[in-house]
C-alpha cells in the first residue's frame, strides 16, 4: 500500500490543488453574481449550467482522450478552465457567465476522468479500496481548503477569480511532468436506466435526491449565508461546515448500513438533513455559530445519501453489473443537480432565501416516504450477503474503476451482460 501511495502522491497533490481552485470558484461565482446584480433565478441558472457541462463532459471525456491522449487532454482542459476563471472577472453578463460555467463543468468532468484513469492504472485488487478512500479525503480537503481563500479579497473583485485560475493551472504541473505511460482510454458510459430502476428504485431516487438537494445547496447556499449576515468569508465557513459534517458521518453511516437495512440509514440521513433545513429556515440573522452548526448537520445528513444509495444498489446487482449501476447513478445524480438549482432559485425569487431549505426538506421528505414504502415491498439482504459499503465520489464515470466491489475483469464481463436482465436474474431477490 505504501508503494502504491508513493506512486500517486504527486497526482493526489494535483487533485488537492485542482479541488481547491474548483471549490473556491463554486462558492465565489454565486457570491460575485449576487454582488454584480444577478437575481436569484440567474444565479440558479449558473448552477444548472455547471452540471449540464459536467453531464456533457462524462460523455465527451472518452472521445477527447481517445483523440488526443491523456496528457494533451488534461492540458487542454486545464487551459480552458483557467481561461474561464479569468473571463469571469472581465465581463459581467448572465449569458456569458452561464456559458463559462458550462465550459468549466465540462472541463472538470474530463479532468476528473483523466485523474481517475491514472489512479486506477496505479492500483490493483489489493489496494483499490485504500486508494479510493484516500482520494475521497483529498476531494473533501481540497474543497474545504478552497473556501478559506474567500477571506483574502472581496468576491466582486478580480483577485479571487485570478487565484482560482492560478490554482487550476498549477494543478496541471504534476500531470504534465509525469513520465508514466498513459492508462487505457475509458469506455463511453452506457446508461441502462429502466433496468436500474427495476433493480433498485431507492438507489435511483436517492441519487436524484442528492443531486437535486446538493446541487441547489452548492449554488445557493453561499447566497443564503450572505443574506443571513455572514459575509463572504462566513459563506465559505458555512460550506466548510457542511463538508466537515459529511466527512465525519460518511464512513460511520456506511459501516452502520453494513449491519442494518441500508434504507433505515438513508431514512435517518434524510430526517437529519430535513431537520437541519428547518432549523436553517427559522434561525435568526447573524447567529453565525448556530448557522454553522446547522450546516454541519445538513452536510452530515444530505451528503452520505449517494454512497448509501450506491451500496444499496450493489446489494442487488451482480459484480459484473456494478459498472452499469455506478454509471447510471452518477448520471441520475447529475440530472437532479441540473434541475435543483433552477427550481430552488425560482422559489427564492418569489419568497426568501430560506425557501432553499424548504425545498431540500421537501425532497428529503419525499425520499423518506419512498424508502418507507419500499421497506414494505422488499426484504433487506442479510448482512452476510451484502457488498461492503464504499464511499463513492460523484466526479466522473471513471471512478467506478477504483471501486473494490467491481471485479478487475469487468470490461470483459460487461460485454457479456445483456441490455436487460435475464428472467432468473429478476427473481433471485425477495420482492
């Protein structure tokens, strides 16, 4: 394991720097847009545009890498993402900013795909789980670190956008200087949504719920924080608190779900995030530490649901089907993240910023009701027959290559999987 970590240390540093630049920009864009006079709906569109770009990037990455190679594709997308960050500070126009956010989302999806291809190339069956866990921690740490730069300059200036551009550019250095051979070109994702819904309705609904609620939260949470009187640096602390909550609860919740019905853990997470959302609606302006505490609870409840949903689907899927499961859940998540910010912004436009957490509370309540209904329709898989919990990042479809639940020979196995499950596959589990 140590030798594997040593071989990817430079790449993980690149990931940390890239996520710091991306995390800074994610919070900075809605704050700068608000300071520039954008209304709530225009800010919501910016979040939706980013996730549209992410969705396009999931499909574009294999084609681009196949055409140019990993290093050239990484350099090109880094250059585009850097240019986009600088252009935010040179023009103030909602249409142009939406285009730039879409371009940024596409570039980040390709960059994640390339990074994860390299990580998979450096891993084997004995260390894939460990590498994925470290990659998860680096993702969270980079996002949280990026928020702290908001203390340095006002969001309305060019400095923070320039700093984000610098970070994104520096992140390319370890990859550009690598002497490693390029990994295999990733396959284009295959979406088998009807099959996935039949396999696990709770998992599909959970992925959509996380995308909807968290997409709205990442986009409009900073605006909510500033309207509560926390300022730009307080908005960064608000997002950081939610990330810390996710980190501290994700693995304990996963381990608990290995022992009890995962749907009960999903129910608990939905209840926690909905309760924290109610608190965020009712909390008075300026109560900074109370708001940070509620953000911590919101992140602790809302963010683990995706990995729990993935684990629940894995319990009912054959090992060779896990690539299709993971790919489908990621794309369902992205669809939710596209629609969530715009719908939340529409409500905020006619009410108050607290409407953001009214909406997330409703979507989590709907998820709770579905999970309760499914508890009456399907028995839980016995703990000894379940796949172990794995915390799965929501970055690119290539991250499934690092999932230790997926057999190393999954490429050949995938070719043998029919588009629809065979009849005996659908009756082996209790309904």
